[in-house]
C-alpha cells in the first residue's frame, strides 16, 4: 500500500465517532500504483447469489479478497448490513471463504477439518458435533469423516472445503473459482450441489469464476468485469439478451456472438441494418429503442448470435458465405462460414441441412432474426439501444 493510502487509513480510524460523511461505495484497490479494481459500485440483497465473471486478471478475485478483508481498500467504503467494514478484521466480518485449491489441512481428518473453525470460536462440543453432522449430510461426505484429504477425490475435497465454510453459518459465503480444478463431469455435479446447498443456507453468496456457464446457471445476477472495471450487471437473461457493449456480447454466449461490419440505415422513421447485400429491418422493440435515443444512421458493428441465424436458399436479401468447417453436435451442426474473410458460426438443426451444406467450400445464404440483431458503435463499442 502506498504511503498516502496508509495515511488515509489512519485518518479514517482517528475519525471514528465523528460526524459521518456521505457514503462512497466506489471501491478501489491498487498494487504499487497499478489500479486493480476501479470504481466498483454494487449493492447486494440479503441471500442473493452474485457471480463475478470475467477473463483472468480482470480483478474479480481481488474484489472478493477486499470483501473478505484479505486486501486493503485504498478508496471507497464497504458495508455489510449498514456497518462500515473497511477496518474490521477478517475474523470479525462473519464471512467464510472457499478457495480454488481447497486449502485443507492434510494431517487432519475430514471431521477435524470441519471442526477446526468451530474450535477457534470455542463452540461447545455438542453443538460442534451437530453442525459437523449437518454439513456432512448436506454435502454427502458423512462416509468420509474419518479419512484424510489425500484419500479423497477432487470433488470430495471441494465438498469438505465448502463444509468447513458453512459450519460457521456465515452471513456471507465467498467462493473463489471453487470448481476450476475439477473435470467437466465433476463441475456439472458440483454446480448442482451448490444450487441445492443454497436452499439450505441462510447466507448471501458471492461467487467468482471465469466460466460463463457457471455464471449463467448459478447467479441471480452476474457482474461482468474487464481490466478492473464493471462492464455490465444484470440477470443472466438480461446480459445475454441485451449486452451493454462488444466485450459483454463476445464474452457471454457459447459459441460467442458473430460480429459483422455493417450499416444502420434510417428511412421514414424505420431502422434496418445492412450487411453486404443483405438488408434486415429490425423488430418493433428495437425500432423503438433506437428512436427513443435519437440514433442516426451510421456505420455499425452488427452482432448476431449463432442460434439466431436462419439459412435460406430463396433469392432475396441474404448474406452469402462459404463453409470452412462443420462440427456435428448431435441434433445440431455448428457451421464455420467464411463471410468476407471473417469466421461466422451458425448453429443449424441437423434435419434442416443436406449433405452438400456440410462440405468445405459449399456456398450458403442466410439472414438474421430481426428481434435478435444488436448494433454497436465501432468507436465506443457500446450497444446503441442502451446508450
């Protein structure tokens, strides 16, 4: 922490009990002058499940560590239930944290690992036994209570790490990429376990991941971060249907959204987008959103998700491309199509395609669903519907 930040922290401690200043929630943390998280403003409801998601290095784990008290906040204020927590010791925040690497004590049995945080709080033995039995039953680790961590699988170890956190019955449960060390099958199982666990706990969940599938399936709301800044906050459906900018549009959704150079045209109060020789008139809702914001015709980046592209062989206003690769995905096919030198992915039902459509070099014609087209400013990268 820089000297001026240390001085500011001392000033705050000295000022306790004096007239309070207006609250500032703009949390900021720096590491030797480099801003790690900047102007992070978020209010979380009681018992809400919030997910911080973003690429590696975007500041999501640093934010979690600030909440836990493992990192000092260099600007702004952090409250829990109206109580200022900036200078409260981590052990006094009533927060439990589950780490990516389990962090279990290898010389202790599962039971002892679960009992350890309760022993620190001097919980009576009878109550401790009840809490351990409750956590073990919820997480399905009762048969393993007398084993040591090295005798457990990765999924079982992660259950023990979660159990050690929940036996304390914390107000806030922090989870820092807890499933990243598991294989795909175990991740799916553990996601289901966490969803069930939430119903049995009287706690607020704050979960960090770089996996958008985890974010979309677990969170009541998602906080999408990039380079220490919040890009968008909303429900999973909101950020999928209405991405605020190009980064969110490309980050949320698998496969990611297709982006085309295009033009937004406005004629007699009607908006349409042009991509190549194709002209697609936008839906009534999108027409209104653009008109309400007085958006003028201009060059834009047109975004369309792979599942919102429709193949059509009929003559008319269509985008044309050539198949590079086709990926069979059971009932559907992912077609990688070269459009003007750019890769476009189309998800098409298998039954709608002929064998010739799957051959490399085959020509395809397609259009977009008018209610699923997004238009972005090439300079600001913002969604023009939501400026």
